[in-house]
C-alpha cells in the first residue's frame, strides 16, 4: 500500500520536516535574499518588509542551526552582524529556485482553481 | 537593495504563500502518496500513519482548492470518496521531488550542522 519511494518512515519524516522548514515563508525569503549577497540584520529586515524582529531572529537562528546561514559578528562599535549563505545554503537554493520558478509560472492556474472552488463551495 | 528577482512584492508574496502550502509537511506527504495512485481517505490515513482525521481533511481540502487534488464521491453505500492528483498536481510533483531528493541526499549534512550548533550554543 505504501509507495516504495517513501517506504522508509524515518527518512520520510526527516524529509517532510526539512520541507516544512524550507517551505516556511520567512525562511524562504531570507534564503532568497541572502542568495544575492551577504546582508546585515537591518538590511534583511528592511528588504523583506513586513517581518517582525522576533520572527526574523527566529528564522535566522533556525537557518544557522541547519547549516544554511553563517552569522558573523564584526568588532565595530556598535557590533555589526552579517549574515550570508554557507555552501550548503547555496546548494539548497538550486531546488528551491526550481520550486519558486514553477510556482511563479503557475500561480494563475492555482488562483483560477481557488476561484472555481470558492464559487462551488459558497457558504 | 532588494534583489531584482524578488522585486515584485505581490509576486513574491504569492510565491512565498504557495511555498508555505507546498512545504507543509502533511500536504507534501499527501501529494507524494497520491503521486503513485488514487486513494480513498481511509487508505491515505492508514498510509501516512500519525495524521489526525481533522488534519488530513484540512490538507485535502486545501489541496483540492488549489487545484492539485481531485475529489470524487462514488454513489456506493456507504459513499466512497476517492482522491487523485490533477494534471496540475502531477506537474507540481516534479519540482517537489527535486527538493525532496536534495533533502534526502543532504539530511546528514543538516544533522551534522545542527549537532555542531547545539554543542556551541549549550544553555
């Protein structure tokens, strides 16, 4: 009954957990922004726009823990904190960009499907 | 300051929203299971394992609304409800499988990064 390619439950759990992390909208935005160049916390926050300081801090910490982002504290006054993608983060960008491109190309089909669904399922 | 490829905020919001949906662990599992063959609700629930009835219902409804999954009620007694991927859902599987494959191949690097991070940031 269980498809062969997701037969290993532990493997499957790790992958779905990872996809949850990668699919998190703020993490995705951070990784995409850092794909261009290293940035300071304040630059990232300004660039992304409507993200809270707390949420950006959490996203960056998770991405750093997973090995996708490197955090560097420069001994200036006040200390300057830079973030950049690691090699692993740059590798991750490839399949993520594939998914983002697919979504960009198909967003209108998804929106059309939603409108049709909502018309059929009016309260 | 803002990278050119995510300059369009509305576009960007739609994509990050879509990636959140696709990255949702239960949605991912459902799409992957249905990639093999159409299934009944009970088969899906048994196959996926530790998913609640409510969560599976919600995931399937979201995927149906987005146009990825087709729901068919067969007039048996009791009524039988089948789920299968639409053409759009099958197309989505391609980049999703790319990301899943990348994750499968790199899960040990991510785990190593987490262990190193946790050692450095012990409470």
